[in-house]
C-alpha cells in the first residue's frame, strides 16, 4: 500500500482550497479570503492612492507596501505579535518584494498600493496562503499584474526510506504538524510559466533533495493557479451577470 | 471628540430638520426602530473555542476569536472579586484598510471614556471596557458568567476575547462589535472535564469535542449581552444610527441588554452615554437629555431589541458546529 500522510493525503495532494473575492464591505479597493486546509487568511488592498508619507513617493513608479497582522487567536496558543515582531517583518518583506516585481508599477507613478494581510488561523503554509490571498485581492482591486502569483509549500520527509534505500517523494502542501517535523520550502511562481518569484526555506536539507522539492512545489503552484483562476472567472461572470440585470 | 463626518454644516442642518419631523424621515428611509442588514457567521476558526464574523455595509467588518486557557487560581482561598474579574480579558485591535490606518485614538462609537479604540480592558477606556462591563453583569437573576468558568477547586478557565476590527473609520458602530462578541460567546465551547471536581491536581479534559460543554447553555437565560446604540433628535428616537445620524443627533446612549426569557424580554445590564455630533445647535452647544427622553430611548431599545437579539441567537445556533 502506498504511504498516506497523517491527514490521509497522498504525497502529491493539496489540502482543500477555498477562495473568495470581494469579501469585505469596507473601503478597501480589493479584498479576498482564502482557506488552505485550516490556514485562513484575509487580504485587503488599497490603492493606487496618494502615498501615506513623503518617503514612499517614487517619481517613476508606484510603491508597494505590505502590512501583516497575526490575529492573537490564530495559533494553537494565544500569542500577540507586535508590528516589530521578526516573523511579521519577514512576511511583510517577502510579500512586498514579490509583488513589487509583479505589479506593473510603472503605470502608477507617485502613488502607493497597500496590501494588508490578516492571518486568522495558522496551520502550515502561512506565507503561501498570504501570497495567494494578495494575488486575489490585487485582481479584485483591478490592479494590473504580469500574471497570477501562486505559492505552495513542499516538504522532504527525511526519516522514511523504502526497501531499496531510496528516499520517498517530497510532500506537497505541508500542514502544521508536517511543517514542524520535516524540512520544507515555500515556492511562488508567475502564471503557468514555472518561473519562480519567491523561494523561502528555513531548515537544513541535503542538497540533492532540493531539486525534487522545488519541482513538486512548482507542480503544486500550477494546481493552485487552476483553482484561483476558476474562482476569478466565476466571480467575474457573476459580477457581469449582476450588472446586466 | 465627536465622530468626524464628511458632512458640512448645511448638510447637517438639513439632516437634523428631516430627523426632527413628525414622523421623521431617515436618510436610508428606515423606520425609527429598524436595524440595518448585517451579515453574520460563526464557528469558522478551528483554533478558537468560539469565533464570529459580522459585516455591516457602512461600519465595516469585525472578527472575534475566543480562546480559553487553563489557569490556576491566584490565591488558595476563595478568589476575590477583583481577581475573578481578571478571568476574562478583552482586547480590541483596529486595523484600517491601508490609508486610513489604525485607530486614531478616539473611543469606538464615541463612547465616553479616555483611551483609544485599540486597547485592553485595564482601565484605559475604549470598547474593551464596556464590552467587559456588560459581560460581567449577569442580569436580574444574580447569575454570573464567572461561575461557569470555575473548573475545580483551585482551577478556572481564563477567557481571552480578541476583537479584530477592519473598518474604514475610527468610529464603527458599537452594534457591530457587540454583535460579533455576542455571537462568538454564544458559539463558545469548553472541553469536558474528565477528572474529579474536588481534586487540586491539574484537571484533565476529554479530547472529544462532541461532548464539550457550551459556555452559555443554549436553552438557558440570560444570554450573552448585546450593546445597542440609540440616538435622539428632538423628540424622536432612532435605533442603530448611521455615522451621519450620530453626527446630527442631540443625545446618544449605548444600552447593553441581555435576553432574559424565550419571549424576547431583556434585562438592562449597562447604559453608557455615547458622544454625538453638534445636533441642530452650534458647536459645543449641547442640550442634554431630560428624563422623559431618556426613558423613551431606553424603552425603544428594550422593546425592539429583544427580537433582534433572539434572531441573532437563532442564527448562531443554526451555524454552530454542533448544530
């Protein structure tokens, strides 16, 4: 029998992804909500708008800024993370850098695009979920992007070997238990080009395992993209039909 | 500081005139006691004992997560009132949509009390204080939520209520926050105790959520509290006022109620004054409330709110994970 993971998935299966666009009734220009398994993230996008401070004015392009908020109740234990928390800053920089290269910023000079991400529930793959949510919210806000940015995680089980001594396949889309147990990486690709825009790994892994992990991660990104694309099209169609009435 | 509005003095005066007519005309053509529609859902966060999300068109969005942690009593003898009140911790965080930024240091809904919208319930004012105040007041029967938090001798639950506000203004309606907290409390479950009640050792609990105990037993009363904003213009009283109506009002109250029976009767568990705009008069020219008007405002809440709180409760019970 092929080995199943502790939540019953095979090595190349994603968790259930549920995404929504235009979720917020606030004055945000675009909003989205994504659930990847038990990881739940909400994203609001404002802009392009007047920059909030002088420092953020760029003469030839838009500034992309990112705010990440961890809800105190998002983890197993109640932890309050301030604005200067290392983890928060790291996520903010990763998202900000990723999207600065994807948004067509040269179209909006002297303006600011703010992505605010709220993490409501964490169960592995937080960065991936944040990137996916931000893509959807930017699409909802109508901000021109080069293509979808889709992110996914992949992990390499180190302890299990099959009879021939070969290591097993990497695991796609790790959950919290797997993430704390085995080395894993987050990879984000642009559209269906298999080009990587963000790659993040915080553990040690043997170099020969890395390529397989990235390959599995990229295949996961393609699956995520298909799901997101379906939802964007469904939402767009629904909006057009509502307008036609 | 009254809530800031984008309305100019002539606009305010026009609004004041139409609200003081008999019968009054509201901007959105609601009747004086009609509430605005809201979207509410609960029990969607797997890491929380109870959770809820409430959306209102103008006021924005509010997400509440409730977590319960095991805590040892601070004193070996029977805990004092002050210690017991620390068993519940409320904190409100405001995260605006980008440009407007976090709360600008004004109380939520303009409710009296120093301190910002952001804050904890430790005497710095703001929403966390009146949320907790309503929660601790048990209603006419002498019932207290704190009694339900006792696990065994020497141990109790500590309840963390974290409110996350995603709003365009620093003055969201108190109704938004209190509806979300109400729903989250109503859908809170605590794991079932498996060790004996009278032993001092660390209590043990069942892993089975199917036999967990609700914090508020669904068929008993009082229910979790709910705070309603009410304003008066002339002799007219309006429930669930919009931002513009608050700006044009002469007097405002936040009345906290809890449902006391299945007929929809309510007990009043707290009243606070709400800061309003300049009304019909000049800036700083405040008329105050006389007894008749005060009675009218509170009456309107008690009469009309029962049905709304009951409706919210029924929705919660339908959506709960054990429904």
